[in-house]
């Protein structure tokens, strides 16, 4: 299936006679696609969670530093039993967020136990199922960090159904700062990926590459997400 998508994407670019493309996740993680674009001599820039290409061909959301900031914030609030909802296996963003959060908690002397990790699918429904599993622990978490806002919204929904107050009994945080984050109640503490800045930098890189200014295309790779604190998190009473 991936090979078919890669072939279709390259065929589309060739037929359209595009000078260059910006490749978004999750397609940006496909090295075969990147190789095919390079072979077809089509300039490209990939938006990704890690530096998976040369500096002139990638813009990275520095997600390890972002989730480390979230870990520090939750620990500073007094939380020690912190649950984590990971994304689907196989995605680099899933690995970066999970490993970054786990490593940060380890350094803060608040290790993330296996019983506090649930595997989601970046969907609202999977957030509900993961929240039920985490809250069923004999010693349930006092905070849950879901690795995207959709799953965090599922956690809040489940908490309401179970009579668990957010943030009084359970702090909930997400990742992305999607439109959903300010529409749910309570509003969601989350990490805002610098989407506009990433798009601007990727466009600058792409134009430089098309014009043969490779030195300019290599300038700037990493951009840091920002912690946005709203109403879904609080200190332990």
C-alpha cells in the first residue's frame, strides 16, 4: 500500500510539472517517497518530528524538548502518578513523544511505569478506551498526558462519565493545540506545534532549493513547540 501511494504521489508531481513540494506527516516519514522525488529531480521539504533528511530538505518540530517541558510542568504541579497515551506504532512522532516524555520523567525521578502507558490511535475513540484502561488501575493517575488533542478530549469525556472531576481529580493535557483545544470544557492544556513558522521556513527552504541556493536552504531546521496552559490542569489539592 505504501509503495502504491509513493508511486501515485510521484506520478502526480511529475504530471503536474511542479517545481517542488512540501511533504506533510505522516507521508513525510516515507523515505521511499523522498528518494523517488529526489530521483525525479523534484525539490522537496519534509515537515517531521525528527531530522530525517539533510538540512535543506527538512523542518523539524522539536517534540522531545516539548514533551520534556510538559513533564516538568506536571511534576511541578505535584503530580507523581502520570499516565501517558501514545500514538499508533510505526510513526516517528509516536516514538519521539513517548521516549521524550519517559526520559524527562526519569530525570525528574518520576519514572513512567508500563501500567501508566496506553496505546492509542490519535483518535477521540481511542482516547476514551485508553482513559478507561488507565483509570482502572488500582492506583490511577492524577494526570494524563495524551499525545494529541483528539485523544485528550476522549480522556475528558471519559472522566465526566466516570464522575472524575477535571482538573480537580484528574489533570489532562494534549498535544497540537488544535481548534478542539479551546472548544471543549474545560479548555485543554496542550503543546502548540509552530505550524505557521514551520510552513514559512519550509517554503523559504523550498524556494531557495528551486533557485539553486543550497546554502540558504540549509539555514534553520528545528522549531520548538510551546506549552499552552489552560483550564484542564491544576496542582494536586
